[in-house]
């Protein structure tokens, strides 16, 4: 028997999009630590965005160390998020423990690609402006790690910025 797919089912499966907003704060003027906080709908997600892990997201289903502690250390209070990609959206699902990857918090956010691209561009633009004002700046996500300024050209090649 031939299977008939009802158009209603397709509509039902269409995910409802969530709204993401980021806030970037600097520790001191154009050098040192920055802190990228993430708000989805009206929820402030714990910790700060792991900028390097965010730009390293690929088109695979995987656990990404997407948030670090507010200090920038993943091993301190960071957590993994399950990241998957569909045609219309990037899906963030659940928080998983930083050491044993056990389920820690339950959520599911569907972020349409347009929003994801905007967030990625907002971070790159922010870094670019610091770089223009202070070419010698050493900018880290939280209080440690690599200089994000050195990775700007990699970030611009990110999968997140490719039109979907
Ligand atoms: Zn910490």
C-alpha cells in the first residue's frame, strides 16, 4: 500500500522558533576578558558562551562544551549542550555534566539560522571593533584561554555563517 503523507503532519512537525539574544560585557577597556551571556526567550542561560566552541559547531549531532562557568573555565561550572542542525534551525537540547556528560538540565531551543548568523556576526563585529581600537588586544572568553582576536578569520569561515 502506498503511504500518503498528510500536509497536516508536516505542519505539526514544524518547530516553533525560540528567540536568542546575547549581551557582551568587557572586563576592562579593550583588553582581557569578555563575557558573552545568552538569553533565550526570557531565560538567562547559566554561565557564559564558550566562544571558541560556538564557532566550532559543525553540521553534526554532537555534545558541544557550549557554556563555561562565568569565569570562563569549562572545568569549573561549564556544561555540554547537545547541538543538532536541521534545514531551518540550530537545535540546542539539554545541559550535560562537564565531567561525566550525564543529563543535568532539560530544555530544547530551536533557533532559526538567521538568528544564529546574527549572533555569530555580532560577536565577530565586537571583536573586530576591539581589534581596531587596540591592535595589541588579547581578548579571552572569561579569564583565560587563547586570544580570540587571533581566531577571527577562522570564525568568519564558520559553518554558522554559511547561508542555509
Ligand atoms: Zn568558575
